[in-house]
C-alpha cells in the first residue's frame, strides 16, 4: 500500500482549498497563508469497524507502536509509514472519575472525569502531538527543529528532539515561563533563546527563523502535531468503555487542543465510529481572553470556513494600539493571538461549543481542589474545573451530564505558583506549612 495516497495536506480556506502531499514541511498554505489540515482518503485506509477493536492492542504491548497511546490508534492518523513513527511511550494517561471534584463543581457523583495528561513522559499533553510531528519530521528528513513556547512545548520538543537526533532551538518569552518547564528544556539539551517579549512575540520570530534557516517548526501550526493530539479524545472514549461523554472541557491558549479535538470527533462521526459528537467548553483566563471576546462579544463564527477576517484584524489592531500583553498565573494559556483560532472556530461549530473566561483566583482555588482530591495539575489545567463550576451556576451544563475535563500538565511544571498559593495563604484552600521549634513535645502538640 502506498501511504502517500492515504493522506494529504489541505488549506482550510474554502476559497483556496489548495492540496499538498505529506512529504512537504509547509506549516502554512503557500497560496494564501492560511492553516493547513492533514486529511485522509479514508476509502484507502483499513479503519477498524468498531472503536473497541483498538483495545486488542493492549495484548501486544511489547510492540512500541501498540504501547504508545498515540500510535495504538494509528489508522486514525495514517500519514506516514511505521518506519518513521516516533514513540517514547507517550499517552499512558488515565481517565480518573473524581467525585470530590464533582462536588466542588456541583456535578452529580459518578459523572465527572479528569483526563490526566501529566502522566506523559515530559509531563504534559504536548507529547501526544510531538510523537506525530517528529514522525513527520523524520519522514521529511529534517535535521534541525525549533518552536516558540510558553513552556510545555519546549520541554516536549527538547525531549523528542534528542530522542530523534535532531538539533533543537526553543524560543521563550522573558520571565514568562514556569520554572519546571524551563528546567526541562535546559536539562534535555535544547538551545534555549529567551526573547525580550511575550509568547506572541516568540511565535512571530520563530516562524521567520524557521523560514530563513529551513528549520522544522514544531508549534501547533504544524498540522501533524494536532493529529497526535486527537488521540487524547480517543483515550477518553476508551476510558468510558468506548462511549462519548456529553461534554469535553479544555483550557484555551493557542487553541491547538480544541482544534484537534473537534477534528477528532468530526472524523469519528464521518467514519461511523461514534453516533454523537460531545459538546465542548473552552476556558480562557480573563487576562488572556481573546477567544472569549471574539466569540461572545464580537460574534465571530466559523461560517463554513468564510471567517470574517476584518473582525480578527480589528481586534488584533486594538491589542497592538494599547500595547496589550496578556497576563495570567496560568502561563501555558497566556496567549493573546492564538495561531489556531480559525481551526478552533471550526471545532466550536462541530461540537456546538461554548467559551468562557475565568479569573486567576478561580483557577488557583480549582487547582488546589484538584491537588487535594485528584492527582494535581498545572494552573492552566485547572481552568477547566473553574470553568465547569461557572457553567454549572449558569445552567449551561447539567448536574447529571457526563463530563471529561482535560488536565493538560503535571503539578511540578509550575511549583512557584503552588508554593505561593499555599505559603502566602492566597486562597480559600491554602495549606501552609506549620513552623515548629526543634522540640519533641511542641511538635506533638502541633500534629492535627
Ligand atoms: Zn490556501
């Protein structure tokens, strides 16, 4: 079977619709500069007739591709031969039913699930995307790669790059990266360039640098990265006994995840593998709420791909005019010009989605709740629980609906935020250390 016939790249702009083979590293449509999708000729791919057929691969876990939580679903992202597929054991994540967090959000017991992506090798969901994108990088024989990052991307890129023998440069904003993430990029051997600016500045620079030097770009502009991120949804369905939930809730930053999730469900429905597409809630931080503002106030819609570019241009011109820089404790979603905006609009259309923004205070209290009752998470992940709580108060989500929140990163990604919250008694659930004299009896008195 010639794999080149299985998949191709296609521009998402319906007025353009240009198509390219997967052997090219493009990242933007050369004709019109819009985003590209990975698309499939499904009639040429032997996709299992039922989703539960993927479960058989658990018995073949000695095969690294069956062990991978990404490649276990390889027929659904079939853009390269097995010889190029990269895996370091990503996607061994769990869907945890959590009644204590359900109670915090006023959801009935047994109905709330946390998809904990912190269990990935670099500690965040990004590894799902990198397994796919680095496979494409190998397919096109890339020698060097780069990314802009708020942190998790740089950690994941650095880890996969040295696994694949690629040179790697990561661009981060000055002082805007969580400590745990910066430590990973340095430890995994990436060249780290810290630009005096924010993530949006880094994103602009890295695109130009990649074009000039021919580096392989690993930001979520890369359509193959989003193919890997689709598998987070397959694993949620798997965790629910091959049923879809009523709601998926995801943090909104650069909007790669929400874009990938919408595409995943659209394709599963198209293939007849699911009957119903879940609804999706995307949660911004109020200090970085471009999507919320554009959707809820400026009424921006997908409109069958004919997105009103004027609304976006005016909005971004306004940000520039007031020299706006996003600000939130959830550094992973501290982004005001999300590169996947249009794909996200499509996902909102597919999933009948809603968008909300939550305050840093709400994020931090939700994070402490997930820490106390779940497996912990980084601040951006907690936006999902804060958002769910508000959507329950609004009555948008019902108490007995089945809900899956995507916890994108490990709690150790951002230890400073956690320590400050508890030690400085910043929030409702602060749990500061108790100071004690070096005296046995005094210590005994203090044990609760
Ligand atoms: Zn185009």
